[in-house]
């Protein structure tokens, strides 16, 4: 039996354990290096991938930016082209409007000059005896004396540059002239755009050295004043139509304002009716202008007088009509052939009631009934052009120099009676 040497066995064991530990130490000490040596290629590959990806993303973003910029440039160019087109359109429109306005205004100026020329020829044809039949006896009743209205006094005061005493004296002189029938008529031309000439005249009274013009007495200081004033206007206008306008009177009628003061006086209405019956030609050349409410209003006190004048052959013009089919039929029945409205009314500047018609409806209604529509009180070029634009053919006002006195030397008379 072999003996076991413990010392040798222990030494061998120890030597094996040492060898084992050495081997493990060598193994563990070599592992990190091997791992690091294997990780280097993988890291480099990852970096290359990231680099390629970054370049691709950058290239994509650059392409997208280029496309967006190109599209924005195209939109900008298109917007600029559209803006230039709109500007050119506006410039053409403004040029066309300026040319049309200039043409319209030039035509208006030419028509005004023609009307003024016609007016200037009237005094040369004046018959010195036109007003000889207007003289009255010395004992003319005081009831027929015309007192000066407030607006006449104001006009007379404005015509004097001196103090209050001179203004009062001028007012007294004007009142005396009216009472004695020594006021001249003044005619204000009514112009036709289509005919390019005067187609009628509005009749005014010329008073004072500076030619204050009155067509209606809006305020009557005492009974009988307005009646006498309107009767005198009718008589003098008839003389102008008869002896001064001659054969052209029917083509250029005189429009004479009258009111309820004359229409409610039986004697005055009878004298005017006799005038029409004795001289039928005056029916076309002497046109009473009646406030519309006297024809179509609830108060029918003037109805019989209007019917009487209509029966004698008179034709009428009306002022202040606001429209309406029913009232239009009434106006036709009275023989109305002309409607006169202010420029402010036709241009929509006046405040209207809900039932009042607008300018377009009034123009259409007048055209349907073949009424002449006249725009009054036109003061500026802009108003004239605006009226032309809405279809108004006839107009008058200060834009065309307003009324013009017919005679420089007033006739002498002892008074003015209402009947004539």
C-alpha cells in the first residue's frame, strides 16, 4: 500500500490552486481589452450612420426650404401683378370719370352761356308801353297796397353798405316801388341738357338797387299783400310772353308762382281765366306754379279755382310733390305738365317720411306720365353733374347765374290792383 505524503500532496494542491488563480487573473485581465478592441468598429459604424442621416436630413430641409421660397416668390410676383392690375384699373376709372365730368361741365357752361345770351336779348325787344295798362286811379284802396315782406326788407338791408338809417330808407323805397307797381320782372333760365338751350324761365320780382329777387311772399305782413303781388306778377309775365318772347313763347314758357291768396280770390281768378280765354296762346307760355298741397291736400278750398282756370285752358306746374300713384293721377287730372323739385330733394339730402318716394321713383313716375321734371336751386357744378347722373334733364339755379332783370328803367304807375 502506497503511503500518501501529506506534505507533497499539500504542496501539489497549493501549486494547482496558484496556477488556477494565475490563469483566472490572466483571463480577467485580458477580457476588457478584448471587449474594447471589438467595440471600436461598431462605434465607428454608428458614427458613420448618424453622419449620413444628418446629411440626408439637412439636404431634405434645404430642398424643402428652396421649394417653399420658390413658391413664396411665385405668390409674391402674382400678388404684385394683381396689385398693378388693380391700380391700373382704378387709374383708368378715375381718368374716365374725370373726362366724363369735364365733358358734362363743359356742356353745362356752354348751355349757361347760351341761356344768358337769350336773356340779354330780351330787354332790347321790350315794348315801352308794356305796362301802360297797369296804372290805376289816384284813389286806389289801401287794402290793395303791398307791404314789404321780411325777406324783402332783409334783401334791401343787405344791398346797402351804409348804416341802419340808409337800410331803413332803402326798405321804404322798395316798399313804395312794390306798392306802385314799379318793380321789374327778372327771369331765371330753365336749361335742358339734351336740347342744350333754355326751355323756360322762372319769374321773379327784382327789387332794390342791387337786384334782390323775390318769387314768393312767404310771410304776409297784412291781408291782401300776397294777392296783389301775385296778380301783378301774372299781368307783367303775360305782357312779357305776349310782346317780348313772341313766337318763341310756347317753347320758353314763363313759370309764375301763385298761392292760395290768389286762388281763393274769385275776382283775381276770374281775371286770370279771362286772360287765358281771350288769348289762348298764353296757355302754353304762361304757367302758374302751384304748391302741390293745394291740389292734392285734404283742404280743397282751391279746387274750384283750379278747375276754373283749367277750363279756361291753363296748364300748371307744381312744387313740392313727394310722389305717390294716387296723387299722380290727381295732378294729371288738373292738367299738370311740370314738376319742380329742389336739387336737395332729388339728391337725397332732405329728410323724408316713410311714405315719401325716393328720387329714382319720382323720376320714373314723371317719365311714365310724361311730366317735365325740373331741378331747382342748383348751386354748384358737383350738384349739376350729380343730377345728370341720376337722369335729370332740366335744371336751374345760381349755377347758371340765377335770375336776370329784364328792364333797367321801371315803369311809372299809381298802384297795383289785385284783379288787373
